[in-house]
C-alpha cells in the first residue's frame, strides 16, 4: 500500500471520509482548546500535538473508530484505567468508536494530564524545551 504524505493537519482531515472528518475536526478542536500552546504538526503521517519537546498525543481516523495515542513513558494509562478500560488498545492507543458521542471531558482530561507530564519533564531537564 502506498504511503500518503500529508503536508498539514488540514490535508490529513481533508483526505478522510466525511463521517470521520467531522469527528476528527471535533476532537481536534477539543485538543487545541485544552492545550493551545501545543504546536500542531504531522508526525508519523497523522496529526500530532507537540509541547515542551514531546508529544501530547497523536490523532488518527479509521473506518469504525478514531484513535488518540499517547507516547510512553506516561502514567496516563494507570491514572485513567477506569474510564479507559473499554478503549485502550496496545501500549499507547485509545480507540473510540465513531458510533458513540465524542467524550469531550475525557479527552480534555487526558490532554491536560499529558501536558502536565511534559511540563514536569521539561522543568526537570531544561534542554528538552
């Protein structure tokens, strides 16, 4: 399968089916509102949100779900084990079905938690900023 190179988050979203695009746009708005200081970039060919030398999260869309990935190391999965129990897939990804409402409050909490982790890591190692 050919790899698609997306020059921007807008290009990534435009390439998605309408149903997926609308939900990704909603999640994107939640992330940008929650962590406005994070730089929005393309990394690994998906939208990513960079802060203090690390990534808050990656956002990607699929046929039946969308995914937020949180690069390790993070205590996020232990801290939110209860709310994420049905959604965690693998070591770093949280899958949400397209058929369910976007859990805006949970996404805000996850992004805030990750931003705090990255801020603490940057404070402990100023060269990472």
